[in-house]
C-alpha cells in the first residue's frame, strides 16, 4: 500500500508541500494569524463600504453608479462648499460696499477680511505684471512703495483698478507724452540736453551747460504736464522727475528712449471681470502694500 501522508522536514518538523528545487524543499507553513485577520477584515470592510458608499459602476440601463445607503457625493459636497463660499463672499461684499472706502480701514475686522480677499485676487490676477507683493518690474509700477502716479488714496486706487489705464474703457486713466524725437518736435541735441536736465533734477551728475540750455526747452515743452518744478501732476498721470523712482529706468539711455518715443503701458479695466466687492478689496490690499495715503 502506498503511503500518501505529507513528508515532514526533519530539521523544522514542518510538513512540506512536495515541491522541491535543487534539493530545497518548500515548507507548508501556515499564514500568520495577524495576516489572516487583516485579510478577512479587509474583505468585511469592502463589503460594508460597497453597501454604504457609492462603489459599483452603473449596470446597463442605469445612470451613474450605485449611490450607497449614505448617498455620499464628493461632487455634491464641493457644490455645497462653493455655495457656502459664495454666500460668505456675498455677505462680505455687502459689508464692503455698504461702507465708505475711508471707513473700511477703521474697522479692523472688515479691513482684515478685505485684505484676505484682495490678496487672493491680486495673486491670481495682478501679480503676473506687478510681481508678488507688488514689487513691480521694469515697465510695471511698483506698488509696495509710497510713489503714486494717479494718487494713492483708497478712492484713487479703486478708480484705477476699476477703469484701468489706457484700457479703452470710457473712464480709463489716459495720458500721452509726445514723441519728441520720433515726430520731430525736438532736435537730437535738444533731446540730449533734456536727458542731462532730467538726470540733474533727479539728483544725478549732469553737464551744467546742457542743463542751462535745456531749462527753457523743458519749461516750454514739458512743464505743462510735469510742472515748472518737474514734480509731476497726478491729475494728468505725469510722473515726478525729481525722485529716484523710474518706471522704465533712470539711466541716460532709458531717459533718451522715453523722450524720443514714449512707452505707454496698458492696465485692464477690471470692472469687466470683477464684482464691486472684489475691486474694493483689491484697493484695500494695494493700499496696504505701500502704506497708502
């Protein structure tokens, strides 16, 4: 009679499976108890999950998937969260628009809410040009200082954000500097003298003789916008030429380029994209970057 009982390994005392490779026999060790607990626990958990939560794809003729006893829906939860955020934002917007812009800064809680909303909108829409934190770049105004081309009050800032600069909007901030060189209003030697004059007024070393020659030219051609003292005019968006702040650069080559053919930047009219509350919140945020006025 043939003995079919499993072979027992003499070293470990464990039955073998009967499989052998190169003299190495496979032991028939049972799975650890903890592993079996985890496995069967996972099976039970899966069954419970299938019953409670959306899990199975739709069968033919059905739409969507099984909804589960709890009828949980991530999409529904997101929709609720978005609706709540919109309601909260609407409430904030009502508060912002109900108060005069000058009063917002006096209300700590309201100003903090406005700063939070404004910072978010600025990061998503304005930082591309003005840089993170409003640090600016060549051709893009630095907002984190106290130099304001069109005025730094909350009302001035809000108006600029709302209507833009050279945006084509009906009330857009608009100013145009003549192309003195390109259009032949001034001769090259007169432009060279004006470069020295502007350099001198901003505190740089300049040719005294050229400054003297340029004085009457400046008063005739430039003072109507920049002022007889070259300190600018905010009502016209004309920059102050006596400080060290330059939008396109303060070296001689940059000044000459601006006088020869000015470079007028364009800022969008954000009233077409933002609601009134977001525009006001942005004004509060920008106002805070440079201390405002």
